[in-house]
C-alpha cells in the first residue's frame, strides 16, 4: 500500500497531506505545558524526534517546528530586520513553519530554495547558486552544510551572493565535545554515517571549529547561543534544545572584505 501511495501521489502532494494530517491530529496533544512561537499554539507535549538519540518534546505537533526553528524565529523577530524592512532574503531548505511566516511578510523579497524541487518554491544547488554577486541582504541556511558534498564551495557561494553589510544566519549540528569537524571516507553508507555522524544523511559532523570553517570563506562570524539569552523559563516552555542544533552562526560580509577579497 505504501509503495502504491508513493508511486501515484507526488512527493509535494504527500508533504501537503502530512502537514494537514499533523494539524488535525495535534488536537489530541493540546494543553498548556509547551508553547510553539511559530504557530502560536500550546500543547501538553511535543513530539519526540531523532535517530541516534531520541529528543523528547522536540517537534511541534501542529506546524512541525523543531527546537532550532523556534530559536531562529525568536532571533529573527528580536534581532534582525527580516520581518520589518524591505530586504532581499534567500532561504535554503525552508522549514515549513518558518516558510509559512516569511511567505506572508509583505516587506520581503523572498526566495526559498532546495535541491529537492518538492521541498521549496524553487530548485537550487547551494554549491552553484544561479544569482549575481551581492543579490541578498539576508541568507538563512539551517542544517544544510552538513549534507553538502563540497562545503567549501557552498560557503564561497553564500559569501558571493550576500550583499556587503549583509548577514547569513547559519545553523548546523555541532558535536560540542569535539574541537574538530569529523569527516571520514569510512562513512560511505547510511548505516555508517549514522554511526560516525549520528544521522544517516550527514556527510560530516561539525565540531566547535565550525565558525573557523565559515571564516575561511570570508565571513566575520559571531556564535550566538540565543536560547540561553531568552531565559530558562522560555527555553523550557518553548523547548529550545540543548545547544547542539540551536547555535546561530551570525555571518556578516563586511564592506571592506567585499572589496578586497
């Protein structure tokens, strides 16, 4: 039955049905223990999530937001001009809960893209962005670079299309106990990638050197633990994670670097 469903129902349509199904079934989880800032709804529990390690209360039952998505939205609302000023935004692998908000923002010139054409409005390869230099004021790239075959090329492309003075908000899974990113040719199957990187579709597990990898691409980088800045009560109520997936790497392209690099 599942094979027939996948054969005759497009991936895009299946995604739409999944979103609708989640909205309907989320009624069973309604309550006041946890709150999702993406959809504005509250629940007695969130869904669990994870492969190597199961994270309790990670996913909003209604809109599907994860810990990192909720942290990122708080940061966007409080610390950026993305939802207030006329800016050009490039969004890679758009999370549905965040996409729904950004798509409605009248101030935005919003381009959302993914290598999979069924997961965004436009198809695009982050390693070969078909846009002119300095095309965007902001870029959102959350949990993408760990999956990209040529990370250096992708970072170079992000830097190229970001306007001078612009900001890229980049997030990834971080092994907080490892000072060096792990990449090994031994991880050549989903099972081995799960073993080495904790997720079956990752091509590397970033260590605490991730900011340096971004700096090598030309960016000035600030590492922001925004969940902690919001306070313990909000961190718990909105389930904002443990920092492994939720650190925000604020990458800016200075006017000086854009001229001299």
